[in-house]
């Protein structure tokens, strides 16, 4: 399945994407592993349509608890969760 969520800005989005351990960073989504994409960073300058804080996740076959823990920790690292 797919999940999209938005954090406050591009730097926090990149921090979240960089802090995940189970989830892999990607420039396109699909496959059996869970992937995270910061769409705005791969769109051409001047033609960006994605919000700067938007992250998209494509869930793979990993255990759901592992994925939730990974994303929770990444949000903590990025300063988004108390």
C-alpha cells in the first residue's frame, strides 16, 4: 500500500528520509521492499508541484511493527515527535 504524509518543510522531510533504517530511500516506488521518496527533491527546478515537506512511502513485505518503529524513530530524529 501507499502512504503519503507531510512534515513542516523540505529539510525535515530529508531528515526523516535519511533517518529510516528498515525503509529504503528511492526515486521511484514499487517492489517488495518498503521505499520512501521525497518527491520535491527529484522534480526539476521551476516545475516542482509537490509540497516541499511531502514524503511518500510504498509499503513492502517487512513486518508492519518494524516499519512503524522505523518511521517513528526517523520522525523523532527529525524533531517531529516529542
